[in-house]
C-alpha cells in the first residue's frame, strides 16, 4: 500500500481520469466537465441578473455540477491530508507576495473568461470532447496549448 | 442517489488530481517547457480510455444504471473555442490550474488559490456581460 502515498505515475492516473467519463455517463447520465460550475455559481449568486448567459441557465438540471465540484474539494482534502507522505507543492514561493497574488488574479480572470468563451476546459473539451471525437474540442485543446506556450515561451510573464 | 454517485465520482476525481500532481503549477510549467512527459502521458491515456469507453457506450447503446438513455452533450464549434481557448491557456500557464484543479487546490488547503477562484468567477461574469458583443 506504500505506493498509494507516493505521487501516482501517469499510467495509473491517466486511465483513472479517463474512467471519469463512463463513470459519470453510466452512473448519473452526465457529461464530464467542470467549468460550467462557474456559470452555475454565477447564476446562483445573481438570480435576478438580466444577462441572458445567467438568466437562461437551467440551474435545476445543472445542480449536479456543484455536487461534483464539492466532491473534488473533498477528494483533494482526503488526497493531500491522508494519502500523501510529502505534501504536494502547488504554487512556487514567489506567488506568496503581492505581485504573485496579482498574477494569480490576472491568470484566474483569463481562466474564467477563457473557459466560458471556449465552452469548456481541459475536462469538458480535452478529456470529454476528444473522447467523443468532437472536432471543436480538438481545436479548443490546441488553442489551450497554444496559449500556454505563448505565455511560457514568448510573453514569459 | 444520482447526486450521491456524482459526489462519489467527484471525490475520486479530486483524489486522482492531487495524487497525480496535475494540480501543481510546477507540473504545468514543465509541460509547457517540454521538460517532462508526465502531463502529456496523463492526458493522452485519459483520452484513450475515455474514447474507448464512449465508443463502447455508443456501439452497444448502453443505458445508465437508472435505465435511462445515455445522452452525450455535443460541443458545437464557434469562434470562442479559439479565442477563449488561447486566453484560457495563458491563464492556465500563469496559475498552474485549470478549473478542476482550482477546486482541488482549495480543497488541499492551498488557500491562495481562492484568489484564482474569485478572479475566475469575475472572468465568468465578464464573459456573461460581453457575450452579446463577442464574435461566436
């Protein structure tokens, strides 16, 4: 059981992530994805909004999204507090500063805006969409990657 | 019952996200710098398993455990897939977190990720506000 407490290798983690797709489809009839939860929270926090994006959102049929992300939070807690010998380092030290927090804020803004404009994230487009052979998800995944390379190699922010 | 399954699957997903360290800025950085194959292999093997599963579900017209038809939501193409996609990619490289990992970082006790989360919600509102004017 020792290996469980170490970081999991790709050939364990990757297939397990792939299994999220049939697990959600067969046990709940839901299409795997995380980023619609942002729209869900937005619509919940602004129930009287006149913006069509929030007003026309069907919160009832999308309630599962919030249950799903609650599960992610719970699972991450279990994973890092009970299933890890060495704590996972999430962010570099220089993010714990005013400028670092400003970077996180800017990055988070781009994540929230970008995923909703693109209609999905790494889960909904790259894992679920590609598994379902969606042409747009291939374009989306290439775009995600292009954006990441742009920042890392060109903008170097 | 359905929501219980969803919670269970979400919890399992959260554990895998943390244990595979795909929620770490360092892993994302090494992916974009082509220093490590970890992320590429995880994504590729996840898609391979997911694609086989979707094929089997469609081929044999499998039903859910509640005996309902499985309806997979399509992802229609629009210009935002490219524009929004690139913007998200930039944000992903900065924060080291896509939406799933944002929640996972918070759950792990990395509370600085609450900034990422709050900003992502503002980004979502910005999209909601600009949606009628943006090209789709």
